[in-house]
């Protein structure tokens, strides 16, 4: 196994796989790889407790592996893929756990579609410093769906992740899976970042805007071939911990690049493609972008 991008998500995945007895290679920039290779990964998890693991770390993956988990930010995906030799991608199942709906196309341009198994992860996990991961949500759920992938390949990945401690579900519809994740992520990312509120604050203080964004997103997703359940989206948001914060919000607070284009931009591009108006989403994207400049 290998993990490209040992941040809040990738670091948690790598550490849990190692703890479950798997050999894992972390692929990262030189400074990050050196630190993790020397000190390993330390995890403080609401589900799995506190633990440390030793892990291999390299700046370039040259050897074939059983699977490659891609857990970079969307903003750094293309650059990160340069750290993987073409020979290592030829017959390696790729499991991208990125935000948005457009990244599978990028990966399928680089390796056979049958080996790309898009996934989504619902978790609040943060890299507080290199090699140190804080998993604060009481859940860690991964969904998988490979449009062109043999079912047995998807099932093998699901079994691997389940054994490491993730709640894992296999879906039959890749498009719907990706838009379903975006249906929670987009309103929460935009609104928590725009107003500096946790999820609980958004659903009470900015509920009217939240409902408007969800309505726009449901219309766009339906046009894209992924009909969503508005009431189901609301139920998920209303059940989320009050103090939960979005990764975009944390990135904004830390001055890091935002995945605004992968999340808000993707939704607006799809809206334009189908001639659907999304004025509230467009305004929020513009305001978040302006604040980040």
C-alpha cells in the first residue's frame, strides 16, 4: 500500500493501515518525508485512541503497490502525481479521497480507468504538524464506487479499509456518490468559511442561506444525473456535531490555498453547463475568494 499526501486524511489512513498490520509507503515532499521517516505518525483519534506507528516515507513512488490512496488537496493533485513513476501506475488500483467531482477525470487521463476507484470520506481529521494527526469526529466513513472497475477490485479495497477501522460502503453509482458528498461539503465549506462559524452555527444562524445553497445544488446534481434527496441532506447536516468545522474553514484560518474551485467552482461549472441559476452559491464563492486574496 502507498498513501500520496499524508495530511489530515492521508495520515489517518496510513496510520490505521499500518496499525492493522499492512506495509504502507507514504509519498510526500522531501521535508515531510524526512520527518515522517524519522518520527513516524502520531494519531489522536476520537474512535481509535492515541497511538504511534513507524512508516516508510519516500519522495517518489517507483515500485508497484497493492493500492495507492491519493489524499492530497485538489489544488496540489497534479503536482503530487509527479511523485509517482508511470510504471507504478500501470496496474495499481488508485483510491482518490479528494473533495469535488472532477478529479476522477484527471486520474483516468494518467492510468487505466479500470484501476481508478473514486472514494469519498466523511471525517474531521487535521494535521496539526508534520506527522501528527488529530481525528476529532466520532465517525470515519468511506464510500467507494468504480465506474469501470471490476467489482472484486472494489470489494478488495473496501475490505482492506474496513479491516483498518473505517466504516466502508460500496456504491454502484460513482456520479451519485461524488455529488452526495458534495451536497454536504459545499454548503458547509462555503458558509463556515464565509462566516467563521462551526457547522452548528451555520445551520442555526445562516439557515436560510444554507437551504438556498442546498436547493441550488440539488437542481444541479439532478441535471448532472445524480438526483439528491434534499431532506436527507438536511438530516445529515442537522445530525453533525455542533462544533464541527470544514477543512476549507481550517485552511482559510491557516492561510493555506483553498479548494474553492474544486468545490464551489465545479458546482457552478455544472450549473452553467445545464443552464441552471445558482446565485447564492455564486455569491458565496465570490465572497470567500475575495476574502482569501
